[in-house]
C-alpha cells in the first residue's frame, strides 16, 4: 500500500460534498426542464380530448410530478458520479505535483467524455513521472556507463560509514584508474575511449559481488565500495585485474586494458568519504608508479602525494639544469660479431633522490604532457652524439625512444628535422624507437609524422614487439625498418617453448617484410646462441654490456674493434666466454 494512502479519507468528505452539490444542481436543472415539457403535454391532451375530469387531471399532474422527480433523481445520481470521477482526477493531479514517486493509473470506467479526460490525465501523469525518473537518474548516474556517479557514490559511502559504525564492521574503497587511457584517446579517438570506458564498466559489474557498488568517479577513474576487510578487497581486486587482461577489439585494433587499483579501509585509513577517497587515490598512484596492479594505502600517503605533485617541477628544473643524461647500450650484429649500433636510455641524476629509474618518472611525464619536453631533449642528444661518433670514424646508428604521444603531435616531424639541422647530423645515423601500440596507430596525424620522418632518412623501429597487437596488414603499411623483440620473450628462450615459437615467428616475419630484427634483454650465452641459430640480426643486453656513459662509449667500441682486427679468434672467445 502506498505511504500517502492514509491521507485520502480527509479529502473524501469534501469530494463527496462537492459531488452531492453538483448532483443537486443537476437535479434542479432537470426538474425545471421537465416542468415546461409536462405543461406542454397537458395542454395538448386537453386540446385533443376536451375538458378532463378532476380524477384524470389528478392522474396527469401526479405523472408529471413523478416524471420530474425521476428526472431529478437520475440527474442527481449522474452528477454525483461525474463529480466523484472528476474528484479522483483532481486528487491524482495534486499528488503528481507533490509526489515524485510511482503513481497508480485511474480507472477509466465508462468510455465517455469524462473517460477521455481521465485517459488524457493518465497519459500526462505517466509522462511527468517518466520525465522525473530521467531527471533523477541523470542526477545520480553516469550517462555513458549507467553506473552511479560521484554524488550517489558519496551518499552510499556515508550510509556505509553509519552502518559500519553501528555494527563495528569494516569496509573498503578501491579506486581504479585505466592505464594508458590518454594514449587510447589520443591515438584512436574519443569514440574509442568511450567504448573502452563502457567495456570496463561492463567487466566491473560482471566481476564484483552483488552486494558491492561500482561507480564512475569521472574521467577514467572508477570506484568499488565493498563490505569486508583487506583480504576481501584484495580478492576482488585480483579478479578485476584478471578480467581486464583480455584485450578489447576496436575495428581491426586490439586495445590492452591495463588497470591500477588503490585500496583504503574503513576505519583504519579514514572515517569519512573525503579521507577514504583521497587515501585510495594515493594508493592507486603508488600502484601505477610501481606497476604492481593493486596497492593498499600504507599510512604515509600525504608525504607520497606531496612528493608526487612536486615531481613535475623537479623534472622541469632537472631538464634545464643538466640532471638528465643518456646512457648508451651497444647492439651486436650477430652476422659479423661487431657493434652495429647503440640505444640511448634516459637517466635522471636527482640531487636528493639520487639516480631515479625511468619507471618512476616516464609514466608521470606521459600523464602530465612533460614527455614532449623530454623527447625533444632525447632526440637532440641522440642526433648530436651520432655526429660525434661519425667524426670519430665509427659508422653506427644511434637509437632513441619516443613516446606514442609524441607522434600524435602534428609538428613532431618538423621538430625532428630542426633538431637534426641544429646538430648537423646525418638523418641515416638516427633511429626512433616507438612502442608497438603507438606505431600501429590509425591516427592521421601519427601516420603523417611517420611518413615524413621516414622521408627524412631517419630509421623507425617498432619497440617491444609482441606485447601489442599489430596486424600483418598494419606492418606492411608502416614505413618502419626494424622490429625489436621484447625482453619478456627473450628471457629463458632456450627453455621456454612458447617464447621460442614467438621469437622464431617474429624473425621469420621480419625477413618476409624485409625488416631488421633486434632482440633486447639478452643476459646469457645460451640466449645469445639460440638467437644466432634462429637468424636474429642484432642483440643487446647485459650479457654484451650494461648501458655506458657517453664519455666511455667510443673507447669501449674502439677497443673491441681493435681486438677483432688483431685476433678474431681471441675476440670471439671473449664474446662467448661464460659470465
């Protein structure tokens, strides 16, 4: 029964009275209307049959009065019935104005004019109810995913806080952020980004428990509100990470759906929605920086967050102050046994933090847009060093890494040309390495940049090949010169049949397409020999050499080449000795 039903009797009596009043007016009107009719009938009767006796006159008068009374009674009943039906219509309209809840339909009853009015009122009230439901849903749900939005999430967190305080129970908040979402948006367009958000929402709903709340906080951030302690939260988080591993297909493109999760617990990490969400956000950023998938807030979030926020200013100051440098890792040509090239690897020598690894500042630089500044500096350094090597008589190619975001920049090819001219460097001695997910972009700006850079004579390499989902058709259309096999497939290749099959297939694919194939991450002699047997062109890794300081590169290479010229037997013995 509806909650507002008890109020109806108070309005029923006035409605009845109004109905009775309308019936009396109907009856009076009917009676007055009948008197002229009865009088006319009486006169016609007298004229037709002559004067009547008093008995006959009494009978006619009685019939006239009875007819008038019957007409009045019928009019009173019809008027009251109509008034009651109209009263219900009025009450329904009044409730529709005051009450935003579900409304019951009025019974139409007789299909007359009033019935038509009631039907129109039903349609009007239902339309108003549907409109209010849409307004209410849009105010509390995310239009793209259909999930609860921030307003509804905060309300549920506050309700959960009250319930948990009374029951002395714990609950957790997990804040999820999609990895490399900006790359998807910039590379494939916002439509693909929206599809990705919808798919993430669908997977989250299908993975969590029925009692859990899934909400979209905004952008590429989602929140899980879960009953239970840390183990329950971690179990759900592990299931979510596992579910997100399956790639999303967008046309011919497969998109990796990586995710980072930060967890905060009530009451350990906060006792209100603001604190819990802030600490979950801090834990999420730590998970993203460490690439650990999920992280539970550990109590030192305020310091970590301040450190993270100060990182951008420190990077800018470091780049301007000469704290960044490129170390170079040699590449060995397996056919000749000589050094064929170098890869420049960016390093940050922080005055307080020490030597900061790229895994800590590169993801942050990509998220904040500072990667463009780092890339410009890296390409400039690589171009200048290739000129230095050429002047020293070393015919080597210097490779440097550029971000997938860089090739989306319409002016990137022009920037590369300007840097080469400023360094007076031969474009053929420079190679740009771009991750597989970036180089197979279908963006028009990216393809224009790749073709323009290739026309300059600069080589292009597909870095971390095998970790993305480049198709044969895409590789055929790209102006690339080299495939680099990711280290994850090289490690233990002689023992892992799966890795062996992937590497063999990649080398064969490279030969079919006329591309050079480079294997990175070679750390043992067994891996080196296996790659040589498979026909790999070049290798790099700690087995050959750790990254060298720029000042040490030329001497290291010249010593090796001198040994090769004096005694190839000694040179290859050194190259293949156990370490």
